[in-house]
């Protein structure tokens, strides 16, 4: 009986030790500067975290997209994305493809955003990633 009590006590102390050590990390955190790079075929991609760009110490980083739907006098849709990396390289693209509207609408203030453009400046893809690991904007 005494041996069983010792084993249970040892397992309990071990579990408390593991639980206590996991609290010290408080979750995964990442920070990513905005970057723009050329890809094979003449296109470019831009990727970055909105919160990290806003919180950066430099005054040039930014990344974002917007959509504008005009109804009158004639219907038209414009989607534009733009970015400037920490190194000053820029990228912008435009689209009139309505299938991109849901992804544009999912961009949050602390999202990670990526987009691609062909050599003519047409948006080839838009990626939105929302995660607790991304840096939130500071006031």
C-alpha cells in the first residue's frame, strides 16, 4: 500500500511540474517584416503581418488590400493590394475578380497577408492567415 501511494505522489508531482513549466511560454509568438520578392516567370509576391508592419520602428513598411464596389451609374468592382517591404521594395496589384471578395473580407487587423502579381500588375492570388501567434497592433 505504501508503494502505490509513493508512485501516485511521484506522478502527481511530475504532472504539476510539467503544468507549471508550460505556463512560462505563454503561447507561440512570431514577428515578420513585410517582404517583397521576385518569383520565376517575372511575377512578384509580398507577405507580411499587418500588426508587425504597423508596430515596426521604420516608417515605410505597410501591406494591405481593399475592395470597392460601385453600383451606379454602372456596376464595377476594383480590388487592389499594395505592400512596401522593410528594404523599400514595393508591389501592388489590381483585380476585378469577384471571387476574391470573400478573402478580402476576411482580412483582420492582426492577420498575415500575402499576395502575388504577374508582370502586368494583375493579382494572381491573395492569402489571409489569422492566428494567435501573429503580433497584434499596439495603440
